[in-house]
C-alpha cells in the first residue's frame, strides 16, 4: 500500500521551502500526501528555533503524537529543521520514540534516513555544515512538492555570515554560500515553463549574494574579477525570464543595500514594488549592541533613497523590543524611527534569548518582561497607525492581484495579493481560478487587508490545480 506522509512546518519561509523539498523527495519515492495527519504513516515536524516557545511547541506536539505513533506499527516521526540542528541529541533524549532527527543540512537525506529506521531503531543525523556537492547544498535543487502552484520559492543563498547578537540563524544554518547564478536562472526558467508566474528569491542576506563566489574566483587566481555576479544582476536576469511576472525577494540587510539593487528593482518591471527592510531597532546604541552595522539615521536615509528610486514602494520590516539593555530613551528612538519610516506592515517581536548567542549572555541587562510587553503594545500602536494610513492610500486605485482562492470568512468573496504584497478581499460575480491575474478596484482598507471589487479578469493560470497546505507557527 502507498505510504502517506504529513509535514508540519514551524517558522520562516526557508523552513517552509525545506518542507516542500522533504515532501518532494517523499513523493519522488512514491509516497503520497495524507489528506489528514490521522491517515499519515509518516509525520514530519520541521522545527524553527529563531524565537521563543519553539521547544515548548515541539515537545508539546511530540507529547500528543506519542499515542499516534504507538497506535500503528509502521508509523514514523521525523523531527527536522533548526531546533533539531541546535539541540542535536537532546530531541532524542526527550522524545526517544522519534524515528529520525535530522538537521538543516540533511534535507536531501530524508528518504534514506527514513529507510534506515524502518526496522524501528531511531537515527540522528546532523551535519555541522552544508555538504559541498551538487544538489545536496541548495534545497531548491531537490525534487519539490510546491505548496502554491503559481508561486515558487527559489533558494539563492544558504547560511548567514553576519553576527547579529540576538540571532541563532548563523549557528544553525552555517556560513553563507551563494548558489551559482546560472543554476538559479535555469530553475526559474524551468518554473516558468511549468506555469509559475511569481517567484520569491530566498536568502538570509540577499544583498551579499555572490560575494563568496567572487572571493572563490579570486582565490583560484582570477584577480581581474569584479565582485560579480551580484544581487542586482540576479534581479535583472530573473526578471527577464519569459513567463515570470512577479519577482519578490527576502530578506535584504540594510547595511548591505546598494543603490545598484534599488535601480535594478526600479528598472526591472517584474520586480515587485515591495521591500522587506528589517529595522530591528531605531536606537544607535542598541543597533551597535545588536551588531547591525547601521544607525537609525542611516536606515532612514537609505529608505528615503529607496522610495525616491522605486515608484510606489511598499516597505515592511522586523522590529525587536526589549533587547538587553534597551532603555526608555532607546525605545523612544525606535518609536521615532518607526513612525518616520511609515511602514506598510511590520513583524514585531519581544526579544527572547537564544542559547549560544552573544545577547543571551547579557543576562544582567535583560529587560523586565512587563516593561518589554508594555513597549510591544506602544510600538504596535505606532505600526498599526502607519499601516492603516498606508493602506488607505490605496483606496480608489485599481490594483493587479493574483487570485489566492476563496475568502475564508466570506465564501462569496475572493482573496488575492497585490504587487505590494497586500492581501485584498474582493467581490466577484465569477469564480476565478487560483493563480489568475485580475484588476481590482480598492474601495476600503484595514490594518491587514484591502477590500474591493473585480474590474477586469486578466490572464488565467497555466499550471495544474493543486491543493494548498498551511504552514503553522
Ligand atoms: N528575539 C526576538 N526576535 C528575534 N528575531 C530573530 N532572533 C530573535 C530573538 N532572539 C527576529 C528578528 C528577525 C526575525 C526573523 O526574527 O527581527 O529579523
Ligand atoms: Fe540573523 Fe542577522 Fe543573519 Fe538575519 S542577518 S539571519 S538577523 S544574523
């Protein structure tokens, strides 16, 4: 009988993309996605450790999966992802019934590991760093089971060479390695041939894409090599692929953002008018403690430049409140920069210590949780206010949306996404297929979405219809 699998993803897009690869490898092996977890023979938990509660979530989930596992002789549990990488043996100690524990550099080994444990003995395999060989290195080079048919993530870089003091990513994802330029463009071309029209380029620090490739060429003796290829070149080349209509990317680092990238965004019509530009803090002192490599003023200057160069740019961000040692004055500086930046939307976090990071050592400066909570609420007021203002500016415009499906709350409405990455709920007399392009007149705006009605139907999707899967966490 065909074995069935289910994957639960916690965390970021990089993780969601790894999940697609694990699913792709399983399907390549003849397995099928289970309609419900209850019907699965294999459950994969793809974990995240970037913020608090990851451990609780994982061990909580494993707690209720234990009876599921014990109820069927062939049932297998795989724990993958960043938490597995970080905690290594600890996962197996706390949940000995787990069949496979595998790290972030072992995605390509998912099927082999599953087979190796078929006899019942658990296995843990955590490579400390990426394996430098063909398809093992970049998850995008493995078979894939994409969650959305019209949109695909494309890994352009793995790892991170920065040393942001709060961040666990460099220690679980390793050093920065850029994927060869030609491979990326070839993958995007292939995706376009399959009917994908929107791609999101993924990396922890996309602006430094290519740096390691040039250094390697120099090391091999080519001293004439300019620092090429760069991210701007990649945007232009991916934007030129026929069939691709929207190019997105995440995340750039403000310290490495170049004018060249901004021009490439402006000059490449397919690159969407959206920049995710993580601020983290507006206080120069805290930014220095965080090792971010810019000041609040510098961030705002670059942002102003981006808005000057790219017409109608939407800007989103990440902000952390309550970083160790953050004073009321530091926090006020963050509020001021956030207000001036006028973000379209923001992910707001309360600092949480990640074991093994530099900031986690600053225990004597930890901010009282009540104070951090209150700062979170105050920051949220500022972010909500500018988000609503930004969204209201869209009222009266006709926007291009890609249809994502029926509105979950109101079945008579459809939901889509604009080039600025805003969610739109809109009325339509006809049901449009997922992936269809449409023109929608925006008539209302709220904090997290726009509303409107269909004006014109554009191109229909070219891909096969597929069920979508939800990420959690
Ligand atoms: N505490 C709180 N937020 C964090 N982030 C990363 N590490 C931490 C941490 N230890 C946030 C940053 C980053 C986003 C992905 O998660 O804002 O940009
Ligand atoms: Fe973490 Fe900083 Fe690297 Fe982003 S740039 S992944 S925050 S270390």
